[in-house]
C-alpha cells in the first residue's frame, strides 16, 4: 500500500517535469508519508523503513545524526541509484554504465565507513565521559497478561516480583525495574493515594529493607476528577455524576511512595485509545474488546529523577520506545538513561516481541544512552550506547538480571535537533508539488490559448 500511495509522485513528476525531478519527488513524498504517519492517531511505527537496520546496528551508528529517517532515505536513494545503474547496463554505453555505478557504490560504502568512525568504543568510552557505574536490576516476572488483572492474583504477582528482585540486588544496587502494569488491581489503583493502599504494603516493606534502592514500575492507575474539571479523557462512573481518568503509568518509588510519575503519551490505537475521528464507533468497538474512553495521556516528557544516584530516567512504556523523535524529548529534558517497561505477551510467541527489542537498539544509538528493558514475558535485556544487547532473557521465563551501566550527559545531533531530516524532506515535497502544479497549470493555459 505504501508503494502504491507513494509511486504516483514519480509517475506524475516524470510526465510533468521529467526524470530530473521524479526521483527526488518519490523519495520526498515517501518520507513525508512516514513522518505524517508517525504523528497521527492511527500511527504504527513498524512501517518506518529505517527500522530495518535494527539487527545490524553496526551499519547505522550515524543514526545519532539523523535518526531512523536517515535509514529510510538511505534505502530509497540506494534503490533509485541501483535502478538507474541497472537501466544503464541494459540500454547505455560502457561509459554511461560506469558513470551510473559509482554514485551507487559511494552511497553504499560512505555511510558504512561513517558508522565505523562514530561507533563508541564501549565501556572505556563511558568512563572517559566521567560517569561512574550504576548497578541496576531488571525483573522479568513472566505473568500471563491475560490473567494478571484477575481478582485475587495481585499478591501472588507482587511476591513473585519481590522474590526475583531480592535474588539479584546487593548493597550497591541503586535501581530495580519492573515491567508495564506490574503493579495493578482489577479496578486499577488510585494514583494519588497509592502509598495508603494496604495491598501494596509488601512493596513499601521491600523498599524499606533497602533504603538506598529505588524502584521503577508500571502501574495500572486512575484518579478521580473534581466535579468542575473538564478533560477529554474523563470516564463516567456508572450511577453517579463523578468522573475519573485512567493511566498507564511509569513511576519511580522509594519506601515513602511515588517520587515521580509519567503517564503514557503514545497510546496503541484500538487497544488503548480510539482515534477521535472513529468515536462514532464507540459502542460497536467496545464489543470487540477495544477501549473507546482510552487512557489519559500527557504532553510533557517527565524525567524520573533520583538525586541520590544521579539517575535521570527517560521512561518508555510499551511501544513508545519505537518513536525515536518522541524519545529525544526526554533526553532534551536531561535524561541520562532510557528505561523501557513493556508487556509484549499480548502478541504471544510471534516475531513482535523480538522486533520490539531490536528497535530499542536504535534508541540507544540515536541518544547514546544505555537502555534498560524490562518485559513481562520477555525479552528483557540491557543495551549499550552502540546498540549491543547483553543479558537477553528467554521468552516465557521468569528471570532477574543485574548490570552496571554508565550515564552520559552529552546530547547527540539528533537529540538536539530532532527529526530534522524528515522536516527537510517534507518541505522538499511541498516545494516540488507546488512547482509541478505551477508548470501543469501553465501548460494547460498555453494549450487552451
């Protein structure tokens, strides 16, 4: 579908302006489509071409300059130059064939050489940046996502999480990470009074036993709204005139309660939110297991800060980690570590959870930050700033892993300027479409006269 929707600019420009502009139009319109698709209510970032290099991070260390849009442009440009070379081989002289080959070869090799030059040298590079190691424990509880909200199971789940955590922490551990919605109840947990929730006493007791420890965990949460509060995310409470908001939360805890919290902003279409232009389908949609009310989201990129250890955490909940430009907002707010909490078990043992892990490698490269990943049923892991994965935990197993990571304060070009390349291609697409339209109108006027 993407090929069909983006092939028409090539055909249109070929007819109106010739091949001089048609290839540029094809690339610009394709990348404009990708950018617009990432920023509307039915976004699904798996479609971005630049993600294809997630399992070959050594090729794209230059994503710290361009993000995944650079990979999309590289693929498109290589295909265009390869097509022109093959076309020249079939229809041109030897001189023209050679002339068509060298741009393709240069575009293939130069980014690979640049990638080699930009790749961090590993732990030595981290130490040279002046950071001290932080010991972190990640927990993979392996709780059935279809049963985790069942009444009466929450204490068993908490005991599992705490037991796995205790098996790996020591006196030097500064952070434990639990996955998305690890703290939950069938009706959700009131966020503003979470410290007084008696069912969560095991959590506070666990943290009190380790006073230097902080916990990042997902929470299935809600808050009641004051009577005069207007909110597009408000849900009515049946039989009353009261409303509440529901959240998919990432929170930083110590034994006193919540220190910082962040509400998921990139909501999965259908599962977590119904796009505004489909709200007329509310009642029909809910019959098939979707949610029309959706979670309440926030616009600010809240960093979860631990002043004791110096960790400043960029929380990515579930598929938020696939949005490179979105994640740079946390780093611009001075986050020095990315923590991904997710529950990929909904997909079962398909390729989805493997791809989701792989895409996190690109966030490490773009931001040059360590990535800590806690996935309920797998795959949990640590990822260094070059995209190298360590300590991957097998799918459908319970596990806890420990790793020393280093924090960095510097900001990459991509972090500072965001998805600048997509903006350039969007402006180019607008300029080419405008120019083509002017030429077309002038041609029609000339023919009529």
